[in-house]
């Protein structure tokens, strides 16, 4: 018998003499259950979350609060411009997003860029403030390429229209 086999057999026999099967299985179960809960423990993620809010190519970027689609920043365009070879749809859906830098709410126009097949990179599906399909101007679940020469969707932009005004109380 090899040395490794001999050591393993000796350790198993010693363990069997001092630990009951039930105790061993209970400890093994606790170890496995505890191991699966390990990813749930809190970690220091503050710095990476702050960076994501400032990076327009990340889904967590503040102006992407109501976007549904591929980010044009990852597809050859930008937050405000379509990639070459695509056409910006004249119809749009609107969202109101809070900029964490100044704490103000902004109106954001989400325009689809159309004319090429799916970009396939940086998919983002955030539905903050999304409404059912019977409110089409507030729904992001529609192919908004209807006003272009082709209805083939490629990616979505997030154009800041301006500061959202607060409702004024009636006097």
C-alpha cells in the first residue's frame, strides 16, 4: 500500500473512533450550508458602486434608471449619439432619474438606434418608473424603431433633456 493510502486509512480510523456518524454528518451538513451562505456576507463594495454610477458604459450609471436594451456606449456610440450605420428613432420614452452628484432629478429621453442587428453587449434592464404598455410614453417594453426606415433595433441612448421641475402647489 502506498504511503498516502496508509495515512488516509489511519486518519479515517482515528476519526471513526472519536466521532459518531451522526455528529460527523451534522458537522459536514453545517459546513456545506455555511459554505453556501458565504457569498451572502457583506463586502466592501462602496468604491465599485460609486465608480459604476459615474461610468456611462455601466448599467448602474445614474441616467440609465429606466433603460431597457443594449447601451450604445458599448456598441460604438455614446450616451447621446448612435453608432455609425444606425439611425436614431424620432419616437422615445421618457424617464426621470436622480443624479447622485447634485441630488437633482433630470428628464432623460431614451432613444433607440435602429438599422443594424442587435449589438449584444452591455444589456441593461432597469425599470424604475416603468408603466404598463397602455402608457406607451412611459413604457420601455416597446420597439421604438417604428419611426425609422427599418425597425431593426441595435442599442439605446440616454439623453438628458433638462432638470425635472417639481409640481407647484395650487393656490
